C-alpha cells in the first residue's frame, strides 16, 4: 500500500500517523496558549502605575563575557531598573560603544512574561568545546511593528563568520553558507537566535555525523543540508531544532522555566526554549502538508526532513523510538518513488549506493546507512527489517571504479568511516540475523549456518586482501610524491583505514555470535575482540568525531568483554562511552547501562535488550 493514498486516512501510514499525532497535539497546545494569552490580556494586568502611561521594557543582548569591566553609558531619556534598560517616556534606539546590540525586546503591557535576565551558557560535566559565542537572546514577544536593522544584522553575521573555528573550513570552494546567511531574506533569518542555532549546527552538530574533520573533507551534513536549508524553511527549522537539542544536552542554559509564560509551564517541554519548540511544531505541520501534496511527497526536501527527524531522535531522545517510524516513512517514500520509475513486475526494487555529491545520492546513502546500522543493534525482528524483502540494496561499485578510488585514497567514505563494500557485508549480516529468527526447521538452520560460514570467509578474505592493496598503494605514493600534502592525505587515509577495519571486524563478531552461535570464550571470538580493542586504543582518540560514528562497534564489542581474560579491556570502552555521554548522545547513555548489565549478569546484549524491551539505534 502506498505511503499516502488519495483517501486521507491516518491509519494508512505509520509515518503520517506520527506526524499527524504530534501536529494535532501541538496545535492544541498552541490554541491553549493563545486563549490564555487573550484571557491574561483582558484581566487588567498593566505595567506602569500612577500616570497610566505605557512603559516599554527594553532588553539588550550582546555577549556578557566581553568587556566585563567596562561601564556602559546610559543613553538619554532612559534609566536602569533592576538591571533592565527602561525608556522613561518613549522608546529610543539607544546604542553603546562598548557592546553590540543583538536584539531589542519589547514587552507589551498585557504580557504574562517576566523580564528575562541575561545568562551565560552553562556547560555541564566540564564539557570541553572550542570557544563559541553564547546563545543569543530569544524574543519574548514578537512585535509586528518591530523593524530589523539590516546593517546591524550584517555586522553580526560578519562577526560570526570571522570567528575562529576549524569547522568552518569544511565548506567546498563552490559553496559557503556564510555568504548565504549575509544575503538571506529576513523572513528566514528574522532573529539572531535562529542564526545562532544554524551557525551552531554548521560548526558543531554537523561534525557528529562524520568520522574525521580535516579541513579538506567534503562534509554533506555541513554543506548539502545547509544549502537545502537556505532554500526551504522546513529544513532550516529542523536543523535549528537539531542544534537546539545538541546545545541543551551539552548543558547550554538557553532558557530557564522560571521565565516561561504561565501557559507554557503547564506543558511538558522537550526542547530547550520556546523558539526551538515553535520551530519543531511548525516543521511537523509543514511536513504533513508535503506528504499530502503529490508534487512534494517524493521530493528530496521531504526525504531530508524525515531523515533529520529520525536523527533528532537517534541522537537525543531514543526512549520513545520514534526514529523507527520516521525510517519506515522514508522507506515508503523511496519505495513508491522506485515503483513509479520501474517498468517490470519485479518484487524487489533496486536501490544503488552512489558516491556522487549530488543531493539525491547523498540522501540515498544516508537512508541506506541508517537502515543497516539500526538493524544490526536490534534484538528482535521488526517491521523495519522487511526492507530487505522489498528493496535490493546495491552497495558495490564496479571493480574498476573501486580500484581507481582506492588508488586515489578515496574508497573509504569520510561520513560513515567505511567503504561501500564493508557496508554491504554489514547489510548481509543483519539480514542473516533476522532470517535466523524466522527459521523453524533443522534443514533451514543448516542452510543458514552454511551461508554464514561462507560469508565469514568472504569478509575475512576481503579485509586481508584490501589492506594489502592499500599498503602497496601507500608505499607507491610515498615514493613518487613525498610532499607535505601527500603526507597529510596519507595520514588521514590511515585513520579511515582503521575505522573501516573496525566496522568490518565488528560485522564478523556479530555474525559469529548472533548467527553462528560461537561462545564468548572461544578463540575466534577472543582474538577478534583483542584486535578490535587494539584499534580503538591506538587509532581512535578520545573526543574525536569518529567516536559517535563508531558507537555501534563500541557497544557490540564492549558488551562481549565477559570472559575473565578480557576484563582488563573494559576501561577502553568505558572511556569512549563517557566521552560520548558528555557530547549529549542519548544512545551512549543507554549503551553504557546495558554494557554494565551484561558484565554483571554475563548475558548477551540482545538478551538484555529483549528483557528491557529496548532497541537502541547507533546509526549516527
């Protein structure tokens, strides 16, 4: 059945049902909020006493950590009341030479909002990050008559773009989102807070998706998605929500509940501030319209929105497992799109993994990666696993193209940290895991085990032979071009070789444990764990971007350290998980608890997850 039929029935699509439910709930919340706002306005609450004159409370932004010792000159016709600059009679556009004005916030006399105090961003657990601008002030009330100072906004954008951040060097020469920010229409970047969230996404959040952050790396999460955000407001809002959630989990105190309006205090808040919550609500409604529009349903923008929604839950809120619904919806969109293009009655529709840099190729790669990695950590067969019966994943390019990419040190993806061939082996392993769960006869089990042994041999041989080829290619390049640029490329490639090998060996571990049922204390398992742990210890630094992408491997290998001879390896995995927990990734917190329970009970991680009825997704 198509994802959306012409009959607008919610039950026909789990994806749409999720969007409808959230949207309807949010609409109810917004309605209550507006109604209570009107009631409060009619209740006679008036700021200003005696003369009956209206008093405008002005709030100035800026960065409080700059020029702390300087005295701010107070403009004429204004005064300071409890640290707030207040106009005596009329509103005046006051300026100060000692601080940049970020926003002018006008609180209407009937508002229930309390004046907000300026706060610096507080980071929990001493999270170490590069110096970032503090969160900009969010408007308490949007005034329809409030005009945006274009010159001031451009000045702020230039200040942001000139900040010292290595992440900003990731953009390709053909595209620089900073230039688009400066020339963007004000109905998109109408507030400094939205600009701050978008900038934070580009600088920080987009780096969670890749294994390496070298300056020459093309990162589609930091280039392609921001490009799409400049063209589509729904993508922009969802990226801002993703950044807002990231900031919240890092400990940035963007907004305190003490300064929320009364009606907002009645609602359980998921996101760190009202702006992010509002953008999340609006993006769900906008996505609903896209899914109902036959011209928008199969667009790259719609697919990008669904994948971003899935990532928000995978990164920061896995308790409700909404990411499953989003991936199921993405599969429906891709499947319907492939059906519309196909001509034959084939039961399976082929979907190819392309390494091209266009948007559709990037989103397809992202979709395939999310599905394979999420299935590997599932304790039970799920409806999502049926994707293998409906879609034929084609990961591997031609041998000639693959050899050419390897000779140019480009065969391993910077985003996933592995080559398409290794990802294809992981897909086969996950498919075998779920095939095994459906087997109910001895003959079928014998066939499955025979296929598993053969796949084990194929993966092991490929890893050995491909590494030998890479050694020969690197020796040749070092001999022919001993320049500094070549040395840097080789250094980066050596790191990618390590992550690629970790993924491949983890695939072997899952195959041998979950399909072939090899015990934990067998030599084939213990030697595999020792080799993977050695790669983590020697090749993957703590706090590196690769940690988040390797979370599946950290979890699967760490949980297997039950034998007494392997206990001394546990601290290596605990350190990586602790580092990821500080980064705000919810899956790392859940993984750490499950891993410690495996060590205490000597149970496998999939048995623990079955008991808890959990499914952790590590597709980052």
